[in-house]
């Protein structure tokens, strides 16, 4: 998946009429009554009608423009929504063009009334691209929210909604990295993936002392419509409270909830084929899972030679996320990308989600510009057509999980070749639970579904104030599923390390 190619599929919103009589046509400036039930009703009505493909018509000067030409089209920050009102949030808008050609309608909600945010060509600078006529009504490609998260006198970019149902955010001191999505459909399936899109947004005007901002979104695609409500709270960790109502047109057998997508190019576990001055290149290094059985799993990511799909069966998961644990510049040595500043993203289900799997999709890539990692929750049974399926969850964008565990963590996975069918695994582990232990009291448990595990050694590693676990794997029957943990008697000292080894 290319970052630029997959963020496509925004739609022009047709005249939609709810049963309450509130219409949201692109041509009217008249305020309409609004509450969250309006978006749900619009989604229900969309799901009951045949899907209409996006309308991507643009003036000639904006048709088929290049990536560089699109980047040169800039919104004037002085025209940001709510800037002159000195509110705690401001909103800037993206023009349509390049991969974001389809219209997105955006409304401002004030006092229970929704009014379209007007498109004005004079709000943008166009570089070398000829501007559209002043009377054009083109709508927008997306938007971004600014707030003073690093210092009180400057509005930093906090989050952005742009492309299909993609959005991403940062916390204090961070830079953009991985993305979230509203919903995935058939990700990793042989028949190809469907990309639902957000086709309209409603932005609630915040109060002067607000610590959060509310965004409503209408989702649509060939197979499903949906209504979303995001409550966005910036800080040391930026939190999105998400309320989703999903209305399938057909049975969804492979719907992904709380989906996230990231990039893993290489790291200490699979850098053998990469000639690069940097020791690691990734937006996320591993998948963390707190499952409903009380286990805490850590699955280091890889850049496989072939598509790899891993499923972690669970019931009522406590949380999962794509994490960037390594926070030292020396681990990446990249002055431009600053991978150590990329956020982790943790999804915390609210309520019981029943049976299903946390699914991890790893796609081979030869360039770091591709988002090749996806993770999401897939319910055990299909989301049935003509029904309403509601989910509430919390997304934490920040340096760590919202509730760090007392268990020690695997901080580095290194893999070395010892012949065609032999690999040496070296795992570093840190955490207070390992400090001051008698080495004789610590037992390493390493298992695999195939092959032979040899030379299991666990010793203190004073250079990281932690421990090191190493072992050899010998096999000629990959792929191999591996599992490791440090124990003291019957007590777990560490989370569970799980890994799929493929040569």
C-alpha cells in the first residue's frame, strides 16, 4: 500500500434528507437543526440505497496535477475557522486535487444548528497552478485541526482527516507517523480491499474554555455506510473517544474495527537485505495486545518476503495497538524523519466486543514510502446487512499504552543467520520486575510449533539495566510460530513475546 495511492476515494455528498427534515445540500447556506442522531439517520438512509460512486470532477487546471503541484496549494492560516474568535482549536482546510479530487462537505455546528463551511478560492494560494474561478463552489478535500499542545502561544497541528476514512494525530512533542481509519473492509483478502470514505463532516464549535473538540463524520462505500463521533482531547497523550454506528448494505464477513495502518521497512530482526546507513526505519515496531484472558502479548513487526496475515483469537479484548517503543535517536540515526518521535496508537474497546481476532497484516515493501502494516479487530461473525452495529472505543496517540503494565517488556528483537536453517534470536528485556533478581530464580520458556529450540540462555544485561534472552532455532519447515516468556516459579515476569519467523 502506497501512502499516496491508498488515500483515495472521497465522495461528493448528494442531497441527503433525514426523516427529521434536516437537509444537507451542498448549495444551501441556511442553517439546519443538528444533533448526533442526524448523522446516524443519514447513514441509515444511505445504507438503504444503492451506492453512488464518488464524483471527482474538477476544473481543468486542477485535473491530473502532480504531487508537487498539489503540495504547493496552501490554505491561508489567517482564514482558519475560529482563528479570529481566539478559541482553543482552529481548523484549516485542504483543497481538492491530486489523489484527493473528490468533494468532502464540511459543516460548522453552533448552538444546535449546522451551516456549511463555504469554499472560497481566495482562502488558498495555488503556486503555479491556475486558480479556479472566484465563484466556484468546490468543497474541500479534508481538514486539519490545530491546538496549542506544545506551548500556550502557538497552535500546533494536532490531527488531520484526509483521504478515504484515514486520520492521524500527534501528542505533545511528537511528529506524524501511523494513521487510523474509520473502517476496513476485506483487508488482506484475495479479492481485494474496499476503502470506505468519509464524505461529510460536522465540526462542533468549541467553547472558549474547551479542552476537547467534537467531530462527526458520515462514512460510505459500496458495502457499508456509517456514522462516527470523535471527541478529541490533546495532551501528553492525545485521546480520541470514538462512537461508531455501522450500517452494512451487504453482510460484512471481514470488517475491521478500530483499524490502524503503519510502515515497517526494517529493523534489527530483518535488516539483512537492506543497505542503509540507518539501523532501523519504521513508524511502528510492534503489535501490542492486552487480551481478554489477562495475557499481554508483544509481536515485533517484520517486512516479509510474501504477504503475512496473523490472527490472535480473543474474547472481549482489553486493548491493542501498533507501538513505537524505541525512543532513542541512536536507534534510527535519521535527522529528517525522526522516527523516535513517531506516536504509538493504542485502541481501547469500551464495553464487550465479543469473540473475534486481532488481525495483523504485513505486506512486503522495498521502499519506506509504503504503509505496509495494518492491524484491526475482526468480529467472529459477519456484520449483517440491514442491521445497526455500534461500537465505542478510545484511541490513544502517544508514547505508550494508557496503563503501562508492571510486567517487564521486550525492547529489542535481533535475529542473526547461523546457516541456511539455523537462526540466533537475541531478545532484550527491561522493567522493574526484573531488577534485583537472583539469576538462578529466573526461568526462560521458549516454544515453537515446529523445528528445534536449542541453547536457551537468559542472563542479566547491566548495559540496559535489564536482561537478555537468546536461543537458536533450527528448522527447514518455515513459517515457525515462536513464543517466549521469563518466569519466576509460576509467576510471569514479562509479557509474552510472540513471533513468526519466515526466512
